[in-house]
């Protein structure tokens, strides 16, 4: 039996690569004759560079950039391709991730370091830069990134969203590199479904501050391009998507971009079963997250798909609507204490149990 193992990271405990390896180890304990194909996944958030490096190879370049609150922050970008056709993959969370802000001071947090990563990619010879957006702790509309790439304005662009108060003029830099935003969300920049209202609270912006902060982003949009602010994905990563689009870039669903690089459709067609997973499998997984994307690809290949997750918060009806046959909870199977103390071991044990049901070898 052939099994495609394509999980996302289990946030805070396992990278996507570690999760795939743990699932494989547990599965093979129960069904050692099965053939497992490991395809760790990402939707553009944390782990984006590691997943693509595992699949593509290429050169990893270590750089130091400005963190969201000005501290020197180590980051890595991936360069792949030949001279004249070089693609660099950049993970924005490495420069402005929520793990770097701790959910605090979001109004002053900057994406300047993301722009420094893009600049480093260009210096390395990249003709195309793919910017993974997700897991950000910033909400500055990508103003910091624009500043690092040469934009100027009548208000400071590198002081977080609070620095944009009263902005009325922005001069964008000339930019002739192909820029792609890989994102798992399609929110616009401002308004009821914009970056601030939807994602601001998880970044530490107080409820009573949301209208004020959203207003600052509206001023940025008015000083640049209101139509771009309404585009799908403009609100991704606190508005980094907006900055990418302002520079003439495009937006692609992160899961689809990674799936294409990994040739996931072809690999799913060769499998008898597809396994995916993430830390919390809930209804938000429908919004471009890895399990939903993998399930779509499995469905197109007419293959069943099951989920192994830290927690499962989706009922059977909703699960089927997402194209998932079954979902299994790590916390429910191993207990919360072990799930966090020994996530790899607990996930391997869960995979072994799931193999009893799904592996033909196990049932023979």
C-alpha cells in the first residue's frame, strides 16, 4: 500500500518535516510493508523555507535583519535555480513573526526586516522572489518592507502602523523583480474583513484600538492605491500582501504554490491513501490551510484523505465538507501532557493506531 504523508507543522511543537517523519515512523511499526512518500507542507507561514529546501535543495543563505522591534534577528532565505532564472524563497515570519513579538507592541512592530530579506535575495541574483506570508506579529501594511526597499513618505514607514498616522504621500521605488506573495488568507487590507479587524486581536491589538489602527491603514491606502487595498490577499500578514501588490507583485495561495513545487497532485495519484495534519484542525482550516488544500488535491486524484492533528475541533459533517474521511486527535489519544512533552512520540503512536484501520497490510 502506498501512503502519501503531507502534514503542515504542529505549531509550537513539531516542524512539518518532523511531523511527517513521526507519522511515518509510527505507521511503519504497524505496517512495515507499506510504501510511504513524505511530503512536508506549508501554506506560506513558518516552516515555508524548510519545506521547500527539503523538496528542492538549493542554497540556504543566512542573513541578519531588523526584527519587528529593531533587534538584530537571524533569518534564512532559499536560493534555487540557474543564472538568469533564479528564484528566492523568503519566509516573512522569520523577520516579523508573532513568535518575535510575543503578541505585544503590535502598533509599533515593523516589517522592515522582510524588505531586507527581499533585498538580500535580489543581491544573491534572484530574478523572482516568492514571499511566504503567514504567522506575522505585525500590522503595518507592509510599510516597513517598502521602506527597506527604498520607498519614502511624509511619515516614517519603519515605525509600525502607529507611524503612519497622518500619512498623505508615499513614493514607491522602481521594482523590476518578479515578486509573488504566497498566502493562506484572502482578506483585503482594511474594513470589517481586513487585516486589523480579523487578525489584530491575536497580535495584541486591544479591541478598542482596532478602529484607530484600521484608520491608519486606510490613510496608507489613500496615499498609495485604494483599489489595491481591496484586492484578495492585501490583508495577509498584517498588510504585507498589500505591499507586494503595490510593487507590482502577484498573489498565489501558499498551499497551491508549495503543492506545485512538490508535484503533490502527481504523488497523490500514485498513492492509495493521503495523510495530512496540523496542530489544530478546526473550521478555519477551510481558509487555505494545509489540510484543506491537501484534501482538495487528494479528492482530485480520487484518493481518501485523513487528518492527524494536535486537536480536532471539526464535526463529522463539517469534516466531510472539507473532503476529509476521518480526523484523529493527538490530545485525545495521548493526553495533553504527553502531546506537548513528547509530540513526536505521541504522534508516532497515533499514526500506528490509525494504520490499524487504514493499512491493508494491518488488516490482512
